[in-house]
């Protein structure tokens, strides 16, 4: 049988994965490159590993939710990401869905056991 810590670790990861897309999309209302996005999220309390962030950005870009451009700022080129029109619509719908789920789960958690 799994130890409590192992179970909690796995469940926390599952819960986090379910909210990362929404968190990333919410921050791409303004243009960011990967590192600046990770830093912005960290200052707001959400740490995201680069090995998680960059594949997620590529997937969202491929799905048409982001507009991406290469820009040379400082000595090297950087790929910047921002929500596309489709991304804005998806963010709005996901935000509504998240809020509905949050309210429902909050009610369930407050019920007497």
C-alpha cells in the first residue's frame, strides 16, 4: 500500500496539471517569452518548471491558442507568446468552467461528512 506522502504527492500533481493550462493562458494576455512567463507566475505564487512550461507552450501554440513571434532582444532571439483570438475565447470559456467547478467543489467540501 502507498504511504500517505506518496499518495498526496501524486494527487497534488494531478490537481496541478488540471489547472496549469488555465494559469498559463491567463498570463498570456500580454506578450511573454518562456522565462519571463515563468518568472511572472513565480512572483504570483505559482512555480512552473521549464520542462513543463516549454512543451505546454508549444502544444498551445500548435493548437492555435497562441500567436508566437521570434524577436531579437538583447544578444539572442526569443520566442514570444500571446493569446490568439481563439485563445482568448478558450480562456473565457475555461475560466467560466473553472469557476463553476470551483463553486460546486467548494459546496461539496463544506457539506457535513
